[in-house]
C-alpha cells in the first residue's frame, strides 16, 4: 500500500454510466489482484455475459475458478428474483390460511416482475457473496450495472434495515395477539414463527451488509472524458458521499494516445484534453487514473492484459 492511501478495503465496486468500461475494468482489476496472489472473486451482473467472454469461461450463478487465484460468478437478477419469490411463496404456504393463500400468491406473482423485486434479489445475492469474504476470498470485485441502479443498491441497506425493523415490530405485535387469541381459545401454541424468524434473519443480514459497505468497501467510479459521464460522476460522488461510501479512485477510460493522426482525430484529442482538464478541476481531490483507448474492443484475456498492466502501473491496490 502506498503512503497516504485509505487502509486497504476488501470489497471493490465498479460503477459508472452505461458503456464506459465497468465490466472491462472490473475484470482487469480482479485479474490484477489474483495475479498478485490474492484469492479473488469477480462478480458480474452483466446480462450480456461479456465477463465470461473476456475471461474465456462459461460462467454461471455459482462461483467458478477461472485461473489459479481467480473465481468468477455471473448473477442473473431476473432468475434470482424468480427464486426469491418462490421462497417467499413457500413460506406463505406454511404460515397463511388456505383462504387467503390464492390472493397472496397472485400478489407475489405480480411482484416478481417489478423492478424492486429484482433489485432486492440482486441485493440478497450481493449480501451472500460479501459474506464469503474474508473467509473464502481475500477480495471480492463487483462489476455493477449503470450508476443509478448501483447507487440504489448501495443505499438500500439503510432503507431496508429501517424497513425490516418496522416489519419485525409489526409482526411481533401480531404474533402476540395471535398467542393471546389461542390462549383464550384454550389451544396449544405452534412452535416458533417462521415469518418472524426470516424477518429477523434478514434484518441481521442487512445490518451486517451496511456495515461492510461503509467500512470495507472501496468504490471505483469509471467514466470517459465526455460531457454526460462527467455530469453523472458529479452526481454519483455526491450520493456516495452522502451515504458514507468511500470513493477510492476515478478511472477515466478510453483516453486517446498522444500520437493520433488526421484532422478528425486531432480534433477529438483536443476535445478530450479539455474534458480531462475539467475532470482534474472538478474531481481532482480524488486520485484520477487514466486508461488508454485501445485500437480494438477488449474481448479476450490477451487484450485485457494491457489494461491490467495499466492498472498495475497506476498503483491500483
Ligand atoms: N480502454 C478501452 N479500449 C478499447 N475498448 C474498450 C476499452 N474499455 C472498454 N472498451 C470496450 O467498450 C465496450 C464497453 O465496455 P464495457 O462492457 O466494459 O462497459 P460497461 O460500462 O460494463 O457497459 P454496461 O454499462 O453496458 O455494463 C466493450 O466493447 C469494451 O470492449
Ligand atoms: Mg458492464
């Protein structure tokens, strides 16, 4: 670790506007860490399966080893949302009366397709994967969806903790009432309360995840030297700061090499320089690392190696 840096954090999130290079840079960072001997898990949420393509492996919902110290997993939020709803349905079958069950099931079926459900399912998976570190993995690198979505995910634990607490309290009240009614009727109380148990478990999980996101997470914001990604970065920095998430470094991707030729390319280079200056001016209190625009898309490990080298030379840890 170089002098003056924040203490090393074991969880890394790569975020930024659509298409700026989150998947590419997250894969490069995970490869770099693994190359240094840290047992690393790369978590992708990219529905285009590009992480698998870059690493030359067919990935699934379970972590899979792709090189000596590198594992990768691809989360499918839609599939997870389905499983998640099925789990809740199973709980409901155990604990609600047969008269209301069809209504509850219908309601859950509708919930399956709402974006909030996918987000919760994704968050649940993130929380599970976070808990594998440091026991199973030294580092976990999350390649996330575009900024807005990721920010909601990171701020979700704060909301969910409060929500889960409220629901647990409500449920405790209801359970107390139910007990009282049963006593009045002279019937025996059934063992435990599966819903309450699950809610308590979730409350505990959210609470723990929130702690890890505040204490053990570094956020890497990726952008390219263009107007809209710069503005999105400004917004993301504000939101992350307001939620106590540490932004470790800004990664400016697709920076042209100096030696471009032709009027058109020189003009683009000139424009990029203006944006790069603006980035330094507006965000310069954070470390800013520049990654070169390669001649071709990064679609395999050989091409990724150049990006890995650049991150290494920039001292990313
Ligand atoms: N430095 C670079 N040089 C050349 N091509 C690059 C570079 N960085 C990324 N690319 C290419 O740009 C495209 C988008 O990159 P990537 O998929 O990593 O972006 P993303 O931010 O993950 O996108 P999304 O928001 O859709 O998930 C890919 O085809 C990738 O190969
Ligand atoms: Mg991506």
